[in-house]
C-alpha cells in the first residue's frame, strides 16, 4: 500500500507521513551511520519521501547529506523517488537579542553545505522566547534568502496565532506551521485554525502518537517507571502528566 501525498504549496507535494530525524541526534540509543542510511532508503522505497531535521539535531543534516550523496545516481535515474528535506532554523537562545541577517545567512549556508543542496525545500523557523522581538526581523531575513534562491518555502515551528500574524503582517509568506497535535494535545485548534485557513498555511503535526505512548505497547500496561527508555518518551510523558 502506497503512502498518500499532500500538496503543501503550489504543486510541491510531500508524503503524508514524514520521517523524523530527532532520534538520530542521540538520546534514543546508539546510531549506526550505515544502518541509518540504509534505513532512509527503505523509507523512501515505502513511499515516505519527506524527511524532517534541524540545524540543532547534532549530526542529522550531515547524515541525510551522506544518504543523498550515496544514492545520487539512483535519484537521477528514477530508481528511487525524489525526496523532500525539511530542516529547522533554530537560533541559539543566547543570540536572540542580537541576531543579524549575516548570522541567519551563515546558518542557512551551513545547512545547505551539510545536506549537499543548492536550495532548501522548506526551512521551519523556530524561536525560543518571544520576549526577544527579533523574530519578525529574522523571518524577513529568511524571506530575503528565499528571494536569493537558497530557500524554496518558509515554515514556522510552534508559533502561536498572535506571533504568526506578526510575521505574516511583515510580508513573509509562510507555507506551514509545525505543531504538536494529538488526542492528548489539541491546543492548536483553539487559537490558530482560522488564521492558517485564511492564509493557506498547512499544519505539519508531530507527537501524534506521543512518542509511542499512544500505541498497543502501552495499552492496558502498567504505568512505566523512570528512567524511561529515551528522550521522546520522557518528553511526551511530561505532556501526559500536564494534561492529565
């Protein structure tokens, strides 16, 4: 059975299920580079052609870059389907108050180099703390890099409606908002639906199975005890505790 595809923007399609990259950054067990690259090809062959990573996921952009380079001929010949790479731009917290365009361009150039690409398909912009107001200015800098051809589409990550509206008001065209969404966490429905529908912004949802807690493995099972197996379970256990 194939994987459905959805149109994110203007004929740009992605697989409905996206292969995440966070677990390859550590905290989820040892990562064998060759096994990871082999695994990536298996996902593509199964129809999951869209990959999610981030500049702060240690080693993941480089790992995906090695996968793309290894299978360059297979992609060009049509032996395997083309892939879409979604990375995140996450400035260091300590830089939020002083971030300049040159800093943003340097990090985007670094992602391009790591991945071995001339253009990033989608850059998902994240901002740690809205008390630092440069997020609008930084989004405009990303739009400038988009005009230069370094970025195809701009998305955001974990932006609420009010701050997303500020970016839109600055003239930045936003294709997507990556948000946590599951039967446990439905906060996005309350604040953002009308805005994203108005502007044709798609949700790219993560945490939909709560790191695995919403699976048969934990159905009618004893409450898991600390320490949990990996960072994903630790993160989503906090969500479960918070939402009750």
